[in-house]
C-alpha cells in the first residue's frame, strides 16, 4: 500500500482482515525465521541466498542467533578453484552483507585484520576460471563490490582507530567504474570524514585522488542516470566540511575539489539533483565557516562556472516537475505529498537560489574582487567580451548570468579599487554589448559607481553635450547614458541631486528637439520623469530650467493623446532600493522587456533559504512586483500597444519610429486593436520553415497592414529566433495555422470567397511586378519554400504568378525581402 495512506486508513484496513489472513501472515513470518536461521548457518542453496539478499527490512523477521557460521564458509569459498563454489560464496557474501545491514555486524566475529586477510586471498586460486569462464571479469567485479560493501558496513558499525584508516585505504580498489564498489568506497570516506577517522591531510589527499580516477571513468560515460545516488554521495565526499577546511591551505585538495566540481557542472546539463547538492554544500560551508570559505581558491572559478550553467531546455526535461505537482494536487491520498521532492530532492530552481545567496553573502572585498577577476578574465573563456553570435540565445544567457554575478558583488569592493579595475569594463559593455538585457546590468553598475563618485560623470556629460552638436555618438548610446545619469541622480542625496539634475536638464532639453528620432523621443519621455522627480522630492532647481521642464510637461498634458499614456518606470528603476535578489535574478528584466528570462520568484527564495541564510544576505530578497512586468501588463490589457505612430490628436510633432518612447509609454485601452485598419490581403507563408524568416515576414505584414498571415505551425511564434526578429509584431498580427498539406483546400476556400490567388514565383508565364500591375483588394499571395519555391501542384491552383525584376549579378532574393517588395506594392495601392 502507498506510504501516503493516513494512519486511520491503515488501521481500518488491518481491522478488516480476517483471522485467516492473520494466520497466513504468522505462518509466513515463521517460514522466514527458519530460512534466515538456516541461511546464517550456511545450510541453504544459492537461489535462497539470492532471494534473501533482496529482503526489504527487518520488520518481518527477528535477528538469527549469533555467531553465524556462514562467515567461515565465505572465507573458504572465495579461495576455491571451482567456479560453482565461487558463485555460491558470492551469493553467501551478498546475503551476509544484507544480514549485517539489517541486524548488525558481530565485531567479535569480524575484525579489520580478518577483512585484510580476506582481501589478500580474494579469488587467489581463480586463474583457471578466468581462462575457462567467459565474462569472468564481471564476476570478479561483483565479488570486489560485495567485499567493499562489507568493509563499508564494518567502518560504519564498528568504526576505526585513527591508525587504521591507512589500512582501509590499502584494501580499496579505485581502478574501477563498478557502481556498487564506488558507492561503498564513497560511503567509507564520508563516514571517515564525519567521524574523524581521516583527519590528516595526507589521508584526504589519498582519498580524493583515488576517487578522482573513478570520476574520470564516470565522466567518460556521461554519468549514468541510474547511478544518481553515487553522484550525490561523491559530491558529499568531495565537498565535505573537513575536506573544504583542509583545501584552504592544501593546493592538491583545492585542485581535486575544483576538477571534480567542474565535472559535476558539466554533467548536470540533463541530470536533476547534481547542481542542488553541489550548491547546497557550498552554501552550508559559507554559512558555517565564512572566513575559510572566502579563502578557498577554487570557489570564484566554480561560482562563475555554476552560474553560467544552463540546464536542458527541452519540454521533456521540465515535464516531470509538472507531472509531480499534478499528482500531488489531484491524485495523492495524503495532503502533504511531494512526490517530486521524494524522488529527485529539491527542485532545480533551488540551486539558482543558493548560488545567488552565496554571491550576495560575500563579506570581504578581496573575495569579491577575486570573483570579479574571473568574470572579467581577459582570456575570455565564456566569450563575455568578444561575442561570437550577437543573436545567439545561449551566448546571451551566459553574458546575462555573468552580469548577475557582477552586480551581486561589485558593491563589496571599495569604490577606489572598483573604479581602478572595473570602471572601464562597465563603459565598454554599456557601449558595445549587443544585448539590451546584458546592458541593463552594466547600466545599473555604472550608475551605482557614478553615484558613489559623481565626478566620474563629468566626462559623460561632456560627451553628451558635444554629441548634441556633432552627432558623433550613436542615438541609442545617447539614450543609454541619459538613463544612466538619471538613475545616478535619483539615488543621490538632495543637495547633490539638485546639482547633477540641473546638469542633466541642460542635456535633456536640447536632446528632446534633435532631429534624431530615438534621442528625441527618449529625452521627451525622460523630461516627464524629471518633472515628476522634482515635484516628488521638492528639489530646488534653477527657475528657468524648471520652467522649461514644466512647459514640456504641460505641452504633453495638453495633447489629446496624453491621457492614453503613462510616464512610468518602464525603463527606470532605483539603483539602490531595487538591488535585491529578485531583481538581480531577472525581475528587473521582466519590468523592462517582454522576453523569457531566467527568473527566481520571491517564494522560491523564501522556501529554500533558512533564516540564518537570509540574515547573512548583503541585499534583501525583495518582491516580485509582477504588476510592473511588461508581459503581465499586456496580459491584463491586451489592447495596450506601444506608441508606433502619431495619434490623430497629438499636437506636438513627435515621430514614433523610435522604440525608446514605447518602452516608457503604454497605450491606454482607448486605443483598441480593432482601430487598426488592415487590408484584405492574405499572405500564405506555410511553406516557409525558418523561424528568422517567418519572424521578419510577420513583422513586415503587420507594418504594411496585411489582413492575415498563415504559418505551418503557430507554435513557431514562441521560437526565440522568431521573436527576436518579429520584436512584438506577433502580438498584433492576425495569424492562422495552415499545414502544408492543407494549402490546396485553403486556396480553394479563399477562391470561393472572391480572392485572386497570386504566387510569388518565376515561371514561364509569370508577370513582372511593376507600376502597371494592379492588385485586387481581395488578394492572396502564396510564398514558396526558401530554396525550392512553390511546388507544381500549388502552381496549378493559382490565378497568376508574379516575379520581381532583377538586374544584378545575384539572381535571387531573400524570402523576407521579396515578400516586403510585393506586400508593399499591394499596400501602396489598397491601403
């Protein structure tokens, strides 16, 4: 019966049993006692020994009387020349181990010296068997495994004197990948470390070097899923408290632990429980031995490697947690069931919680600097500086994780040292990193350093001032530095804020009227935020400048469209108050962008961090603030759009191509999706299969007002490459799923509705796209495959084919470009 049954259910079940059932239970127990008594005397056959070796527990039978004569038979049998006798002895040894686990080992019968003699004579006469019996090596491995298991039982139940650990080491076989053997060895070491049997560094070095050989073999096999208990036990051995204490001053131990931990991180890609066990061991050691922890040379390297680790992203990997939760909620008899935790331990999000807790509990500036030196390592092992593929999601994830490390520990380094060693890195990433998500963390760090040392901002003010005249600085860079400076002044004391906000206003006002759309829109939106900042804090700003800001605010307020927008924190945050674990983990990114990012919720931090660990944090846990997430806002008000084109009532001539304004302003429910005027054009892209191409087609169809876009699979909208190119067009563009094998039926349906079916293809009868070609309002454009074009059976369904005139050397167009040309031609006539 399930262990989830309540006690009352068990009682009811037992009371419902008949006398016959009870009699049978008693009869079975009597038979079991007889079997066990005969077995320990060596009087049963091999099959019985094998069956009893799998006996579940000691509740069904009492311990047989000691001493057990079977031990002498085992010692003799394992030296036999006969294969049958050896097999019988192995079955006896396996049973003997199980009996000792259930009922306890008799230390009067077995001593360490007797175990040493058995080890010395193990299979000593098996030479002929090795030649005559195929796969005899497997038999030898099984015998060795059972011997090591017996040795582990002895160490656990009897114990060792300090001088006996060396003798135990001499009996261990490290040159093996046998699961049971390694499990027993790891168990011996864990017990010895916990009970002080191996206090000497020499013993620890010998133990870890020996196990490292076995770990190398396991690594070659990619850590078998069925051997997870061994993997967990090895982590507990290598990262045992006594080992880590010694590793502070012992370079060999330090290197052994690092090499092992790197193997674990590498193999944790598709394995549950490894990262959680590893990071929990580190967190516990940090909490209990903070000073020693920060002296461990391997920790900075390991923390960075663990942070950039990314578990398997497939649905198959994630579904087990979902299934476990469903079982707990709908099927478990007990209301306290946690089946996933019972099988796998803590959820994988726990290791992210513990890593962030470790980083945000660093106490010494030296240790924080050691971590930052790994992050900013000039050898660039993680391609942090030199990005290989700017649009690669995996690379972006790595750089985001590195940035999280940086923002977690940077404030522990004194400002003078921080500026000297890292300020130039912050500038570099703000100006050059291709990912806005990565840049956010560096803008945060840069603003924090400028707040602590405001004179550093003078050079930025100078560059911005010069750029307004020369336009040498890219518009997007101007907006980034404007934001950094505003974040800086927001966090200053009142007197300092008044001084530097005045300087910023002298930049913002002219920038709001520049001919660069991105700069103009962002500066205008920032002027509104500056107005609110002045009023909220009652700052004393120069009367003339304050008047200009007021006029800009009133001008925006007077427009018909102002009520549709809110000036808010969509692109702003408090660099001090928001420095918490939730925001560092990704909460801030969710407030700024509609992107899927690694994020740890407040509830997870509270679930997996103890009070002592929470009290040790340098930064608080924080709150989710999900009401500010871009995606949540869109879900709550699907009719809200970013400002994409000037409203009919906007008095000020604000261009709207810039995305900067739309990050700060959201369209009110007054602007409905139904207000967007779309044409009757249908673009059939069901033959196109590459996500980037489909994302681009989706975006241009939305921009040009197409009525409908068809895809072969609507799930492709969630593909990262699709979303990167489509930006947010997938939220607004009407789309339908039409499978390739359903295109013919779809074309015929539209033909019956009065549509003209047009193919974008070069044929012997195709029409050149020029000013003479007129598109009917109800047009359907079929796009071909990227390479093969439109299949013949679909060409037969079309009314005409259109080709784009080409005169260059390259005689083909990218499918996105070709689609843009023909859809624009339609839109210019019908929209």
